[in-house]
């Protein structure tokens, strides 16, 4: 909701700026038109030696410009723009508190681990010089084991950008079983590009030999794709004229690079996204809620540093949800095997412990705290995520 407020305020500023700019252009055109007409009148005077007509033309121009009153016309739209700008700046000042240290909770981090995480982040981006500089400045031990996998990845990706497939093919051949276990189409993508390249630059017979050697073993998994490639055999050296010219698209190489990086990280037991990037992005989203909490508790002279659990939910959005979870809206605790989520007949959900703690009569009838409907505890059903 807070980001929506920023967007709305920015949109209002942009709208006023466009109106002000449009009004300014309108006034400039109006003044220019009056001056142009005055010049045309002065040029049409028959007696160049006479200054009477020219003076009257200039006097008339001055009168018309005073009537146009460009400054007064621009003043109103500019003032409206200034008001929206001030409101936007004030919104930014009140929302983005520069003193974020009060939302910081001291944690005794292992400095060595932190250095490794940051260096790994740079190596992931291919910024090997910066990663090495950090390791040296932090006086960490040799990071070659940390860096070498990423160097291998970037060597393969650099070859793909140059449309060279051999390094990628060698890597897939080495890791064939593990890539296949992941259900990836990486091997097909590689051999597909190699097949098309042979078909486009070499002979139909060599392309067919390559297909029998490398594509045939993949037929059980990718029959439809391989059938399209076989159709392309009829358009040797002119695949662009075939029914499937997309095989020559640069997008195929981009998709290959993305899938190879994804599989590379998967085999390393890591996510495609840098853990440091994810943590920073999540922190940015959660910071406003934490600041509001800290300010609110400070006003009530309450301390939050010792709390084991935050008293308010921090919504980080779907991009930061890596597995299904459920937080009970009554206890604000995450459900577990010993305290599973329960679906009530009214379709609201609570944890098992929260339902058990509800006041009940002798027949185990209780009221939902949200719908106020009466229901039997036996009607509640456990949910499985």
C-alpha cells in the first residue's frame, strides 16, 4: 500500500508537470504569433523612411502582449506544480526515514561467514576482481575453492555468447545423469542448436548423422521437438525459409544461457538468485514495517530487542515465499506438525491450538472469531500444504 501512495503522488507530479509544460508551450506559441504578425505588418509599410507606422505597430504589439500576460498565465500552472512537488518531497521525507539504525537488532554474526557470502555474491556476478579485493582486504584465506565454480560457469556462458557450444556440451556430458534427474531440457537445447548450426553451415548428411547420435536418445522425452528438427532437414542451408525459422533466433541462445546457469547453480546446491540480493531486497520491503513498529513501541516505552517474535506480520510478497506457510491470525504463530492448520466450516483457518483454546460449551460448540458462526470442533479439517 505504501508503494501505491508513492506511485500516486509521483503520477500527480508528472501530470501537473505535463500540464505546466503544455501551458508554457501554448503561451510561447501565442507570443510568437503576435510578434510574427507585427513583423509582417512592419515589412508591409510602403514608406521605409516613415517611423510613424512602425511605432504604432510596436505600440499595438506591446498592448497585445500585455493582454496575453504570459507570466500571469504561467503562474497558476507553475504554482500547482510546486504544490504537488512539495507534497511529494514531504511524503518521501516522512516515509524514508534516514535513521534506519533503530530498526537494527544486534546479531553476533560470524565475520568470516559474512565475508564469504559477500565475496560469493561478487563472484556470482562475474566481478572476480572485486571479490578478490574483498578477500584480500578482509585478510581472508585463499578463496580459490569459492571462486573456481563461478569462473567455470562464466567461461561457459562467455562461449555461448560467442555462439560456441563445445564448453557447454562438455559440461552437460560430464553432468548428464544429474541434469536428467532435474528434468531439464538443457541437453536438448544444446544439441538442437548444434544440429541447426550443422544444417545451416554444413551438409544435410552430417546433420542427420548428428541427430542419430545425439538427438535419437532424447526422442522418448522430446519427440515433438525432434520431429520439428527433422522437418528442417528439407531446408538445409536455408532453415530461415522452413516452417520453424525460430530455431535461428538469438532468443534460443539466451534461453540456453539462462537454463545452463539455472542447472549449474542447482548442481552446486544453490539458488539462481544471489542469497545476498534476496536478503537485501527482502529487508528493503520489510524495513518500513519494522520502523513503524519501533516508533510505536518507543512511544509506549516498550522494548522490542528482546522479543522472540514480532507482534506484527511482515508481508514480503510472493517473490520471497519459497515454501508454503501459514501463520495463525489468532496466535500469530507459524503452524507445525504438532500444531497443524485447521479449516473451519466457514472456510476460515486457524491453528489447532487456537481452536482448542476457544471457549466451548458442553457439546464442543464454539464461535469463529471472524464470521461469528457456531460450529462443532469435529467439523474442522486439517489442511496439508
